[in-house]
C-alpha cells in the first residue's frame, strides 16, 4: 500500500511539473517528447512520468505518437479566444464577489501579498516556472475563498489549457515584471471592497491571454 501511495505521489508531482512546463511553453507545440527522457531529466522512473503524460492526453493537452512518445497539441487562436472568453465569464464576477466579502480576504491579506511579492521576484529573475506557480496560487487561492470546488476546478482546467508561449520573450523584454505587479493592486481593490475597480483590473489582467502572452 505504501509503495502504491508513493507512486501516486510521484505521478502527481510529475504532472504538476509537466503542466507548468507546458503552460510556460517549455514543452513546445508540435514537438514530440518521450517519457523516458523526461523521467531522466526529473530523476524518477519512467512509470510516473508516463502516467502523468497520459493524464495530459486525457485532458486534451497532449497526444500519443505511436512508437515515438507524446506530442503537445497546438492551441489554435480560436481555442485561445474561447478559453479567454470563458475565463472572463467565470473569473471576473467571482473576483468581484470576493470584493463583497472582503473581510474574509482581508484576514489572509498578508498571505496573498507575499505570493504577489514572490511573483514579482520570480519575474525579475526570469523564473517563468516560479512566476506561473505563484500566479496559480494567487488566483486559485482567492477563488478557494468562495468555497465552490466546481468553480475552482473549472478555472484551474482552463488555466492549464492556456499555453502562454510568449512568456519567455516577455521575460527578456521585462514585460513579465509589469504583469506580476498587477496582482497587488487587484488584491488591494478586493480588500477595499471596490467591486468596480476589481472588475476593471481583472479584465485588464486577463487581456494578456489574447494579447502579448499569445505569442
């Protein structure tokens, strides 16, 4: 039983790493990757990495290539636009709702301010994986306060589908820092209970998905 649990944990860890690499563009669309090579890079056996890649196949993010490995499925402009519109529909009113229950957010303001600060630090260092990890913790963490597991799961899945291939170039240009710095004002607006400002800031923030992050 213990061995099985450890194996599941390795798979979940591998899946988290692969998702970050896929979203950041480190795993490029159209390229074929083998479970063995990625497992060697991660320092684990083939099995958990293969299981993680099969999970990505089931989620529509990768596809199997017989006798060769796994290929990242390209995201079309139409698909990117669809994901963007869905995130607008779900996240904007959800964040505005948080502004109407701002006392709960204020109780954890220090925690989210620290995440926002870590995000800026990662952006300045060019640490894209660190940036994306903090970005997820910020947005999903705030949504968790609403105690709607279905909402959080759907938004999390939509985030995984959004492959932000332009992040490396933005990091080199310094624009990633500007994006990171947008999070603290969003948090401040929520804590202040300003639904209108929260809506405007979140709308501007998500516009990156079809703008400079589209690559």
